[in-house]
């Protein structure tokens, strides 16, 4: 009797445990390396709270995602509630792999055996709904030369917009993305596939072997619900997919020994050197600015790799360089880098001025040989400037005495002078009687002090245009021209060169006016120079005659 009672109790407990169990199932039992499966855990006890313990999976699987689905269904026994946990797994090993039992509260699932097979790349691509192809345009490149990596992600299933790709990072190479990712469709073995294409320009920084690491693409594939259960608050149906691209080895060659040691290393597919003038060099005149633009374009190099171009060297030209303009552009051949350098050239004498040729040495990676891009030499025919010539012939100062050409008799001249001084003395006496003892200062125009204060303000404000106007206004009230002052005082001449450079070039906002103000304040007077017998003059006409 006691044995029969014990057996009955055991059966009741087993039936209760079967009624409240943790069922485990997988969507498939055979898969390939790199693919994922979905493990579904379902509990029929609606009063069971919490989450299953997934820690036993970490040894053999990568847990890519977990989502919970609550369902309510109706049957003959009335409404029935159930809870599902869908876990996306990726096996770490090949062969037979066991999914260990998982526990949630007092419930425990049964183990499941799956088989992970190793396939070659072509078989895996035919079977997998998502896979990656990666390729390089060259197996070997020179150091600092361009290698183009192309990644194509093929998918025969629809994907949600939550896809992601791990960033491409290499410590011994510089990486430049080539434009935005492109999407299109193609046919693979009779199956329509969507393609996501990404391209990178890789510039190795040292010779030897360079490994391009694998990248991991993760996305959620769209799946339709397999039952009619209504779940308005559940997550959207889908399967998390993660695929990995193969690693690629790249051979990096050292710089050839035949390349000139004194030239910067430029390995490129193509390189061009061009120039432009504004205005044309045939219109060159003394004292007027010519803008010369030199542009260096390289196919397969970034703008940061392009070196500065040789400066224009000519003794009869003053050169005012501008900041270089760098730009990069993506194309089918990879990265197109450009460097533009502009400079203002001012001739200080008429005649012929020889400009040397401009040469850039580079290594043609397509022909594997040294090449030279060159701009030919120029001969500038500088003409005289009529405006400067007319200014040079004018009197040096408005305050200089006017030479009387007509001959006057001595007695006529003395009588006129005596009469004028008498009338002037009488007028001043009469005017003094009508004025108070202290007269207020009245001026029709700005005084020399006001002009000097305005010049100081514009110089310290680093405003090149306003300083030019203030300097001209102040110089008109001086007994000599601005060119004469610069000729006898070297600091003022150097400060004027800096101001002219800022006015001619396009980088005038960087001009500093402190040196010009210090030169004006330190300018010696003519009387001081006469006392020491200074006779230094400038051989050039003034650049800005007043």
C-alpha cells in the first residue's frame, strides 16, 4: 500500500513538472561557420517572472541578442498565456556543439545538439542569406601609396535599418573613406541580392606585411510571424544576423633606391602641375600686382601628402604668398588630392624678368618609374607705369615754395611787400581788440595730432585698409613724401613692405600693425638728419604716392 502511494505521488509530481516546464528549441540543427541560429525558450507558467540564466552559453556561443515575446491564445480550455525568450547565438567552434541546459527559477530546459559545418567561401555564399566580399585593387603597393579596399555586403533577405559595420582601424596605415556607401541590386546564381558597397583608400606608413583586419556586419533580417497570435506591444519579428569579412594581407614595398634623396616621396597613379595668372603676365607693369596660382593634382594621394611648391625666385620681384588651399575628391580611381598656392608678385623695375621653371619629381605607380612634371620658365616683360612716372615728376611736398618765373623790378617787389605787411599788421591789431584774452581753438580740418591718433588706432587694430587711408592722410601734412620718409628710415620701409604685402595678397586679415606704428613713432625729423648729414635716398619710386 505504501509503495502504491509513493508511485502515485511521483506521477503527480512528474505531471505537474510536465505542465510547468521550460521548453527549448532551435530554428535549425545544421548551420555553417559564421552563421547564427535562434534558440527559443518557452515557459507555460504565467506566474513565472525573471529571465533565464544564459551564462552557460558563453563558453561555446556568442550571444548576439535576446528578446522577450508574451503571447495570449485561446482554446477549448479558455485563454492561455505563455512567455517566449528568443536568443540569437553564433557558435564559436565547428563540429557537433551542444546547447547546455538553461535554468529559470525551478524550471530547467533539456540540452540540444547542433552541427556546425565548415564550408569554402563559394558554398557559404550560396547558402548564407547575408555574406561579405572584400577585395583589394593591388596585392602589393609602395609605402605611402594608395590601396583601395572594397567591401560588398550581399543580402538575399530584407534587412531592417539597424545594420552596423565595425570601423576599419589599422595603426600602421592611414585610412580615408571614399564617398558614401552605395546600394544596388544584382543577380547571384539566379537569386536577386541587395548589395551595400563601401570603399576605403588605405595608405601604409611602413614597408613590410600589412594585415587588413576582418570587419563584422550586424543586421536584423525581416521575418514574418509564424502564428496568428496578436501581439501589439511585442517587438517586431526578425532575426539578428552577424557576418564577418575575411582578413587580407597586403605587401608594402619600400621606396625605390633610384628615387632622388632630396625630393619628397610622391607615389601616385598620375600627377599634373598647372598655373594661371591674373591679370595676364603680358600686362605686367611696375608697381602693380600679378597673382600667380600654381596647382598640383595627384591621383592616388591625399592633399596632406602633397609638398609645398618651389617659391618664385627673382630679384626684381617682391613676393607676397597666400595660404595654400587643400582639397580631396573621391573618384573611381580612388582619392584625388590637390594643392593650390597663390602668390602676389610686384615688379619694382621695368624690363625683362626671368622666372625659373617649376619641377616636381614623383613615382608613377602604374609604370613603376620616376617621372618629372614641369612648368617651363617664363620671361616677364615689365612695362613702365605712367601713373607712377607722373607722380615721380610732381613736387615732393605741397609745402615747397613755388618758383616765380616772372621777373619783377626790385622797387615794385619791395613796395608790394611793405604795403601787404602794413595792411596785415593793421588787420591783426584790429582783430585782436575784438577778441577775448583766451581764444578757443578752432580748426577747419583734422589736426596732425588727430591724424596721428587715428593712425595709431588703426595700426593697433591690425586693419590694413584703414591704416592705408590714415597713413596717406597723415603723410599729406608732412613736409616730405611717404617714399622719402621710408628711404631715409629703414624700419619704416620694412613696415611699409609688410603693409603692402597684406594689401596685395588675400591674407590681409593676418597683418600686424604694431611694427608700423613703432616705426612712425621712431621716425627722426628732417632737422635731426640734416644735423648728422644723412643723404640716403631710395632708388625706387614710391609704391603709394600721395
